[in-house]
C-alpha cells in the first residue's frame, strides 16, 4: 500500500518470512499494534535530487510504515508519527533520534574527505566552538545537565526538533543548522557592472567571465533546489559589489521575465565565423519582439545603460535572489559540507566549457592583434576548440544520463541504494520482535 503525502512517499506493508526463512512483504495488517522498532537509511543524491532518507517504523504485528523523501521532511514526519504513540513515546523518540544520528549517508560516488568531517551530530559541537562557548556554560544557559550536553556533543544522544529550536534561540542561529548541514554551491562566474574587465579580451560591463578560482557559497534554504546556480559581482564602487546572484539553470524564456533581472545567453559570431555564447547579467526588456538588456547598476555611465540591443537570445533565467554572503554565514562550519561526486563533476565540466571558450578567444585575439590572420592557423585553432568542446559535451551528457538513470527511475527503484541497509535492519528488527 503506497500513498503520496506532499513530497513524501509513504509505504505500508507487513513483513513475514517464507518457508526458506527469507523476509518477504505482505499486505498491511489492519488493527492497532504497538510500535517496537525503527530503521533509518540516508543517502546523498545528485544536484537534481539532494539529500534523501528512508525511515521504517516497525510494529509488533510485523507491519512496516516506511517514509521516503527529502531528508528534513522524512525526519519531521517520523517525529510526528512517533508522537502519536500511546505508550513510551518519549523514550521511542529518543531511540529514533539515536538511530537517525548513527545513520551514515550513502552516496553513489565518494565524498571529498572534508565531507565526512561534518556529520549531523557534530553540528552543535561546531557551533559552540565557533561561538566560544564551552559545554558547562551552554548547559547552564539552556537548563540542561552537563552530562546531557556532552552526550549530544559526542553523538550518543540525538537532538530533536524542539531541542534544536530551543538551542537555536539560545545561540542565535537557525535551528535547522543544528540538525542539517548548510546547502552550498560553487560560483561559476563573475561580473563587473561598471568597468571593463581585461582578460583574453575586454569584457564589457555586465558580461560574465569565468575564473580558475574555486569559491563556494551558502545557498539560503528557501531557494535551494537541484538546479541552483550562482555568480558573483566583483565591481568596486557598485551597490552590487560582492553580492551573490542566484538563478536556476533552466531556460525560462516562456515565463513572464520582462523588466526583471536576468542571466541571459546571447549567440555571437566569432573571428572565424563560429558560433559562441556570451553570458550576461542585467535587466531584460522585450520591446516589440526585440530583446534588450539594460545595466541594472544605477551608477553606470549613460553610454553603458544598454548592455545588449536587439540581440539573439539563446538562454534566459530570472534572478531568484541577490544575497550578501555574510548574511547567510553563521556558526555552522558550512565550508566542510561538500557536494557529491556527480555534482562536482557536472559543475566542473560546465566551468571547463566556459574556460575553454575563453582560452579559444584568447588565441584568436592574439592572432588578430598581431595582424597575422593566417586562415590555416585560425582553422587549426577552431578545430582544436570544436574537438575539445565536443569532448566536454560528451562528458556532460554522460553525467546527465547517469543522473537520469539513478534518480529518475520508477519510485520503487529509487530505494535501490538503501535497500540492502534497510533489509538488514528490518531483518534484525523482525527477529527482535518475533
């Protein structure tokens, strides 16, 4: 029996053994029964899926109530379900939190080493260290015993939602950050809204350029989704200086985007008549079917008011938010929470694509500047560029296929990563309750 609850999948069935002793699923048994055990499994999905979890609540009669979905939602739903327990709800709640904190997230790749340093039961520890507060002092401030706080800092005891809210108020941090690591993404590009940036060629105000610099930023949870992207404004004297621009990596040309801040991709012709895509940040306007992009910075010169006029629009996505990175930093050691292997690989190849175009433009610009427009040499450079671009496209397509195969399978297949862990846990619970 399966049902949908908001963005959660709820499965209700009964566990039993066949004649060979193998655990099998049967129909849910009607009637009241006591909740006796809990199984928890977590895994970290890709950029498209995010952090997921499965919780199985086992009843004395063999029934299993299984919750699958985004990690935070699964935990909160399980807590609400446990609260309805008639006897021993508080003790069972603590048992659940202990199992929740012990569950090590599984990923279909391998984490960077830093990712393993920040398990969920260490977030309180990191926050207290950042605030310069020791355990005894914090215990006194929140009305708890030192032993209780030390148990939570070591991971022996879980932190419930209500406790996180209480601790968050005392520490002046978001309670969610005491339960879950920060959401982060890489900054793939930079833009200057006032001045020309001289790289391999002049980048006019508003045009986005890539950099070999590796920079990660915290994504506010209310806008964090699978396809979030970020650029940074580096423009001294601008009201936007050091602001992070968030947008979604979806072509939103069909949406109402007129007179809104947007990231746009425009098709241009290069020196060898090849097609290139330049990306810009600005205020988009559509007048009688003509695409224009205005400089959003009020301090720009009048001659730089229009970044693009009547351009060939290839990509456009509205800006979701402009954020001062300092505003989303707190005591959580967010820099230790890294994306998964697939996320890193996909973002890396996307950035490499931009760097490849800039490298190609540099070679062509040198030929043009030195007035040695040797067509044969230019064709060779173009062939190298096209070959490298084709290889990168293959890599990105390969990663996309992997993501689709792993995360867009039928609902029953989504659990394949945690089935083994769950089955082992269910078997142990079944033996215990038998």
